[in-house]
C-alpha cells in the first residue's frame, strides 16, 4: 500500500504547523549585529595599515624561508 500526501504551504506555515519557533526576529537581530561589527572593523581595513601588516608578515616569512634554506645547504 502506498500513500502520497502533498501539502502546499509556505515555510512559515509549515513551521507554525509543526510548532517550531519563528526565528525571523532573531535572524534580523543577528544580521544587524553582523553589519554593525563589519562597519566598526572597516576602520581597521585602511590600505596603509593593511600594507604594514602584510609587508611585515611577508618579510618575516622570507627571512624564515632563507634561514631554512641556508640550514639545509650547510653540511
């Protein structure tokens, strides 16, 4: 015996029917908080600050790689 049941409803109607909570207000709050944090962090993303961070890391990595290669070549 095979029974097929089709239910035509929106996701909100399905959540209400199954007794699940409406998380739309929580989602709206989370999105607003993420936007606020992104806006605050935009100040830290200034090009000159990024270049300073990237070049200092890059120079350290180059020095470490050079030292590693020198150590590998030494008998």
